[in-house]
C-alpha cells in the first residue's frame, strides 16, 4: 500500500491536533497553579532533543520513500527548525535586554563574531573534510577535486548545513541591529526588516510557492523569538491572567488554516498557511511555561546537550548507508545507531575547542 500521500496529509493534521491539545492543557494548568516556568537554555534541553529527532525523522522519511507511517506522521522537520530559530532569537533577545539595562552591550558585540565562530564552526572542520574524503573514496567526486574544494572552502559543505548558514546570517542581522539601535523597539524593528530582506532574497533564489520545500520561511521565527523576549514580561502577565484567551484563538486560527488546506479551490492558500504553520511551533513554546515534566526525562536532557551536533551529523550516515545499499528499517536503525554516538563525540570535541579558545562563552553545549 502506498502510504506516502496519505501520511503527508495526516502529518500536519496530527501536528495541529497534538499541539492544540498541549496548548489547551497548558492553559488549564496555568489557570490551576497560577504559576509559569522559566524558558532558559537549560529548561529547553529536552525540547531541543525532540526537535533534533523530529528533523532526523523527517529526513529519514524522505530517504525511505515515505513508506513508514510512524515516520510520516511526525514529519515535522520544517516546524522543528522554526522552533530552533525561535529559541536562537529568544536567547539573543534576552542577552540584548539584560546588557542594555546593565551595560556591557558594546563589549559583548565586539566579541560576538568570535563567539559565533567558536560555537558554530568547529563541527564543520571535522565533518566537512571527512565527508569529502568519503565522497572521494566512494567515487562520487574525483580525487583531483579535493584540492579545489579545499581552496574554495566547499570542502566544509555537509548535508543540511543551510540551517547553520542561515543562522550565521541571522546572527549578523542581530549584531548589526544591536550595534545601531540601543532602544529595544528600534532594534526589534531592524531585525524584522533585515530578516524579511533575507527571506525575500532566499525566496527569489530558492523559493517556490507551489513546492513543498518551504524551509526559508522558518527564518521568520528568529525575529519572532527576539520580539517574544522583549515582550516576555507582558506575555507572562497576560498568560497568568487570561490563559484561555491567549490559547484558544491560536488554536482556532490554526484549525481554520487547516480546513482551508483541505479546500483546493482557495487560491494561494499555501502562501498564507505555511508561514503560520512555521509560527505555530514557536507559539507552542509557551507551553514550556506550564510544563516542566520533560526535564524529568534524563535521556532527552542528555540528547539536548548535543542537539546541534545531531542535526549536523545525521545527514552523513544517511548518505553513506544509502550508498551502501541499506534500505528500510535496518537503514533507519543504522542511521540512528551511528548518529547518536558520533554526535556525542563531536560535541565533546566541540566543547574541548570552546574551552581551549578564550572568551567563547560556551557552557554545557547550549547555544543562543
């Protein structure tokens, strides 16, 4: 039986249903307890692990031809990446807010390019040459191409690395905006404007409104996260006072878009629906204010420490094992079995590099 089309229909419906239930339950718990949890880096470790696993599941679903229903139903790679961008924007927003009030923003921005390089680039120095060497040994590129790749730095290219490239650009957007504007409103407006420019450029270069590849929309979650950080106190206050007044309209709008998705006659509805789907995941990050039960799952907290490395590593065993002829469940199991320990080793290397280099600001594998 061909499950591909059916599962792709079920995946967004299941996502909306699951997150709507979580949102409503979160609102009920906020009403009952009258308290909200923190939304810091340590608190989001289990969420980071789940997001990395969702991204890997989505890519495995594609590489197995969409034949496994359990992968297709959780094919949430795009919303998961949107939440990663949201958390990056949120983390930088909190740093900007704190340093704007207490001073030290200029010193932080002076070190920001160095801090970004220390956090994001070391894995490429390991994975890129290894992946290029394997491609050469597997006959996918000629040995003579290695020197050329080393000269133009394309030897650092690995599968699914667009996220890191986009993140570097968005970090530059933050640095420019924070350096030019010390008022929060002006900085947020600048980040929104520059991110929209970046989004429009990617739409022109890579976008297709009729395509399923809507990854470039996830970058809009970065300014959402920054704005969320600027307004966090007000949001917390509103959530504590009227939790259902916040949650129910979000669920209602998402259900409306989902119904419009089923009606094929609505023109350009995908152009409206996809941005909202990407934003719906970050909106559901609000549930972290109500739930901290995931922090009791030690395995998720552990995986969350190297979620970035899981994202970067998993594409390489995908390519290698497909090339070796593996398919089906053995292929999925092998990719997972290779990815987790390899990502952990890479995280240990990354942490050692960050500890050795000065002024990295790296703690516990987290990233802002």
